[in-house]
C-alpha cells in the first residue's frame, strides 16, 4: 500500500512505476559520434557490470559498433570500474597497448573523470577523443571541453514526482516505465580526429 516510483534503475521482482534515462540510445549516440569522426578503435570504460544502467550503456556501445560494421576488440572493453582512480589506471593500461585506442567512451561521469586524468597525465588530451555519459561540473571549462551524453535530471525528477503524487491521489492505472531522452552536448573532446 506504499506508493513508490523507482528512478534510474528498475526494481527486481516488483511492479512499480519507473523513470529512466535512455541509457542504451544515449550510449549508442555517443559512440556513433566518435565513429562519425573517423574512429574505429574505440575503448569502452564502464561502471559495475551488475548495474542495469551500466549494461544498457554497454549495449548501446555494442549497437553503435555493430551498426557501423566495426569489430569490438576485447582488449578495449573494460568494465567494473567503480572509482575515478580505477578508471584512470584502466585508461593508462589502454594507452600503453601496442595498438592503443584512438577514442574512449566513458560510460559514467566518475569513469570519464578518471580517463581525463590519465589523458592529461600522458599529455594526450588533445590526441585521444573522449565522449562521456553524464555531464559533470566544469566539463565545459576543460581544454578541450568534454563532449558528453547528458541526462535530463530535472525532467526525470519532475516525472517521478508527478507519478508519485498521482499514486498518492489514488491513481491505480497499470504501472508504467517512462524513458527520458538524452542529448549529445558537443564541446570538443569528442571531435578530435584519429591520427592519420
């Protein structure tokens, strides 16, 4: 009898209203953006694989690569990065490969920040393209500014509150999952071309 609305992640074994970002579509758009700028060796840096949103974003990466007919190199797929430091270390390993990636897709804001630190420390922030999922403070002030797939937290919060108040007012209609679209914010880091 308690009204509930789930935000960001759907519940397991429970029927309820859910408000989600378009994780799969947003990730596909971000990776497709890198592909459109000539990249073929694109690394995926992801959050914990047990998190539904992380798996959805990985599915978006797979979708973009598959649609473009590009192979996915296992050595460029890194998951289970739960801190910026872990993402930094993973990016350092990727940059040290004999055939390093020319672009990175950071599937979560802390992961993107870790990747940025590794690029900066290596002096490669103007050479390796980067698109991150989730906007973050000061992303537009960095050099280059960071291209991101942005969620709309205001719309997500508005819809969640709207559904919750409707349930409190006695709305007993079927539970609904509402997906809020993301948008690609082009700022510079995702438009760095691959080396010739």
